[in-house]
């Protein structure tokens, strides 16, 4: 997943795309919602080209795992989702 984000950043920073889409290549911001927020945080932490990250209703596999460990109903819902 992080490779896809990196490829999107590289595309956005390319001269042709930046000009056509009116992107400032020096001011790349990632925005993510739910599981996408986890991806935005992880990818942004690894990529110095990212200047800011915004998350909405962030999801964390650590917290999800802790909830599933404590709550059998949450564990069942998680298993049913996949």
C-alpha cells in the first residue's frame, strides 16, 4: 500500500502532472479516512516529501486488536468483515 502512495506522490510531483493539475510539488499533503488514515500516517512518516498529514476517524490495527482481544462481539464483527 505504501508503494502506491509513494507512486502517487511521485506522479503529483512530476513536472507535467504538477503543471496540469496545478500542484505545488513542495507542499504535498496526505489525507486519509479510517483505514486510509493509517496508510496516510505510515506513508507520510516514511516520505520526507510529505509536508503534512490529516486524518479523519483514524483506524489503528493495535487498537483494533486490543478491542478484539477484550470483546468477543467485536472479534466476531472483525472476522465477518473479511
